[in-house]
C-alpha cells in the first residue's frame, strides 16, 4: 500500500514537472534571427566588394559608424552580419573588440514580451550573469540580453555567444504589425519576408541550414545551459531548435577557431569557390553554399 502511494506521488511529481516545462516553453519561445561573425578587415573588404556576392548571391547592406564597417548578407529566411573585432574607440560600444572569429547567435522572441521578463527567464538557466545592453536611435529601440563579461580581459571574452535581440513594441507597430500579431507570434520566415522580401526574391541565398563552430573549454562549459534556455535540444555535439538552423559545436583543436555556415540556395548552381582571404572561403555547388572561416586563436586554445 505504501509502495503504491509512493509510486503515485512520484508519477505526479514527474508529470507536474514535465507539464510545467511544456507550459514554460509555450510561454517563452525563441527563434534564431541572424548570426554575427567577427572577421578580419581583408575578409570584410572582399565580401563587400565582390560583385557576385552583392549582385547575385544575396541582398546586401553596408553600415559605417564609429565602430567601423558592417556588412549584411540577407537571404529569404535568415541573414549574416559581418563586422570586424575593433570595437569603438570613441564610445562605450566595445562589445566586439578582441573577438576575432567570434560568432553570435542572435535570437528573437516568437511573441513580444517585456525585456525584464525575458531576462529573468533566461537568467534562470545559467550561473553567468545576464544583463540588458540597450541600443537607441531615431528609428530603433532594441534591447540586447547578453552574458556579462569583463571586456578588458581579452583571454576570457567569449567567442560563442547566444544573445537575445528584443525590439520595442513601438518598433513593431511602426512596421505595420498589430497588437494581435505580437500576441500570436511572428515567425522568422514572415519577419524576413516583411523585412526584405522584395529585395531577396531574385537572389540565390535562401536560408541558413546549419552553423558549425569550434569552441574553447570555457565556452563548452558555459554555453549549454543558456542554449537550453533558448529552447535548444541537445543531441551530442548538435543543438536543435524548431524552425531554426542546427548549431554544431566541437572542441577547439590546434588553436584554430573554425566556422562553417551551410546555406540553402533558391536554385541549383554550378560548382565554384571564391577565396575571400587567407581565412575565408565561399563555396557553392547545386542548391548548397558554405561560408568557411578559420583563424588562429592561441589565447583560448587551453582556456
């Protein structure tokens, strides 16, 4: 009799735990919007001056401000954001300084929520301190939820970083979305279609299929809890999130940090390779394309 009661209690505890997790996952749902990659200046110059990339491969956009030059390669479903690791010399925006070879996984919340609520939720998954890094301009009001780091210590700054980009409700309403849209959720595909649908319709770059990267021991230890917070399921070295590209993370070997972004194309193309720099290569074959980047990273090899 006692054993039967204990079994019943155990079942109820497990059921309630699973139910609570499922309920939590429906309240907080995330999707990968784009990725930032910190590259060297030669690679960045080649990307933004290659006629095939700017005219045929993708819809592109160029930004210049006090942090330097930033280059967007926009596909139909996702986009890539390239910038250098210089940071800003005249203001407080030093986030990318000393992050050559870094990859930032930038997520959106499926349904709009206050940044404070999103921050509390994500903080519950990790021992790292998270904080809100706001960005304000005449047109945009964005909060970025990041891992807090001592940016003066170049040895320990992360180069694999999942973050959240949360636009203000005012931004969404100014783009034509309604309160109902924000409550029901906006898929990544719809967001991109509304954002650059006309500009990408005749380009090759459709979507990101997967992102592979190497990571230091410190990153391999610290990142998995936060990936769970964003809803990823782990299968060995692979992280899976419904509706988002697969993320594959392997240990850093021989001090080389490697990135491989696998993209799907809108149509089949002949095999070709574009050497962008000693560190970077864009290759295409059939309906697939890959951006490869490799850089020596002695500082973090054993860290």
